[in-house]
C-alpha cells in the first residue's frame, strides 16, 4: 500500500510534513525498499490519495472495558474491537474487572488467545489483588508471564495501605505499570454524580471531590518510595491535577490519564443526559474541566484514555442511583479531543497524537505509537475538514451522551498491520 500526499504526524520522530507512506508486509518501509519489494506495478486499489488528510500512528487506548468474560451482553472482545477500529484505535488494553476477575494466568491466556483473532492489537491488565477484594496480592510474575501488560483493580480502590505498598514494591521489579482508580468510598454517599448542585437536583448528596483527592495524595506518597510506574486513572479534580503536577517534578514514574468525557462535559450534563452522564469518578465543575485542559497542555496529564464502559439500555434506564456508571467512548474519543482541545488551541494536533498514541504505548511498553520505518503499519487517517454524525454505535451498547451529535473531524481510515480495518465510506 502507498498513502500519497498526506500530512504525516509522528511525535516520536518530530515529523509534521506532507509526505508519502509506504507499507509492505505489514510494516512501514522506505520508498526504496517498497519499490524493491513491490516492483513497478502497484494496483490502484492499494494507493490512497491523502490530499487534505492527516496520518498519525494508530491510536492506543490503555483503559477499556470489553466485559469479556462474564458480561458479554454489554460488550465482548469482538464488538469492542469493532468500536475501537471505528475510532481510529489499533491497540487497546483491557481492564481486569471482569467476571471472574483477571487474577489467574489461565484466564489471562484464554482471553488473549481469543483477542488474537481480532484485527486490532488487544492487550490486557491483570488484577492487583485477588478477586479485587483488596485482601491478598496476586502472583504478578505468573500473570506477566501469561501476558499481562500491567496491573489494576480498576473500579475499586485498594484501601489497605500496607498491601498497596507491598504490591508497588513487587510490581516495580517487573517494570510494568499499575493503574489505579482513585475514589475513597468514605466520601461517597451516592456514586456517579458530583456533590453539589447536580446532586441536589436529584435529591442526592453525591460524591465529594475529597474522594479522589485523598486517594491520589496517599498513593503518590506510597509510589514515590517504591519506584513503581503509577498511572492515576481518569483524573477529575483540579486538586488531583495539581498533586500529580507536583509529584512529577521529582518522580518520572508518575503518570495520569484524562477521559474525553471529563474534559468535554461538566456535572451540568447530568440534568440533560441523566444516567448517560453518570460515571465514576463523576463529571465535575467547569473549574475542574479547565484544570484538566491545563494539565493536558503542560504535560501533567500525559495520556488520554476512554474508560470505554459499555452497559445495556435496560441497565442505563434504571433510576439514577441504581443505574451503573460509565459510558462508551472509543468511537468519539479522538474527534471530541480534536473539537474540544485542538480547535480551541489548548493543544496542537501533534500533541494530541502524543496523548492518544505515543505516550500510552510508551507507558505500557507496546510496539505502537510511531510511524518509524520498520514499525508495524498501524495508522489512523483523519480528516480535519469533515464532520462525524454520530448516529449509531458499533459497540454492543449505546450508552453515550454524544449519540445524535455532530462532532468536528472524521476518522477516514484505520489501518492495522498494513490492512484497512475501518473505512468511513
């Protein structure tokens, strides 16, 4: 395949220029090597005219829930991979809060064997504690050997400080990241809604911001003494952003991720969208949203991750306190980030590819995030001049407040391993 006359953006090689991309045998190759391998006759259907389009390294999402095993009525590995491809993602990392949880090597091997059949590259985390109960540590070396690329009890904080300290010390020796959900239940009366006006309108108390702040503060202190690679998941508060900013000045192993819903919406969305705006941690205030913008701009937050969380229509139709938290996000993440962050000059498009491809790949040690010669031909082709009418989801679920919206930008092609796995047409 040849992609001609396209704006190529590759943060790894500091490239932003109009150029051509040559693909042979699943890899990106030089023009000379492509000619030597393919010869002079290139079929027309393997040439893409990239005029007016942007090519970047395939997107990498290190925080997805594919609900497989155990809750495949919401999503499974196959439907999740289809949604990922439609959003420009060529690599994803699944979370471990499945049923059963991913705390044993056999379960890890089983889901990775099924995931290997999909068009995108699918990886998985394993649990920090057995059964996600926060009582007993897992065998991290065995889980890594089985294929786990990181560790998390996402959905539940690890409340036992001594246990978490021991986990950090063991995992740091393996060089893999730990990603933590930072919410202390002691500060939460009803989850999924910010304590304040949004909660009061529902007759609720909600989730106080101290739930996140206190846990981030504690875990940064524990991490600083262990050398572990720590990723603060789906950060939502201005104070949390500032804590990470200060920690990163002295500890290069501290990382943080923000979700598109937290930098796009505020808790005012709860009155409009109801349970489609219910998530953990909850949507916060405009000041918090702007603090996340600043954190993304100055490098405090170095990853954008979707926290893609499918739920059935029936589950999301329950009354607010009974409905599960979370929304799907793979199909809308990049275009929302383009509309909210790039078009408002908070970051540029090259920075966006760092946040959504290069940096997450680097943290998890994945063979992705670059368009270097010799790299796997994982590429997203994006049109900044078109729009996306988000009218239907390729996920098994449709729990998104963005369904029915028109969003700036359009994913035109997703290419994984040199094959077109998604085309907007």
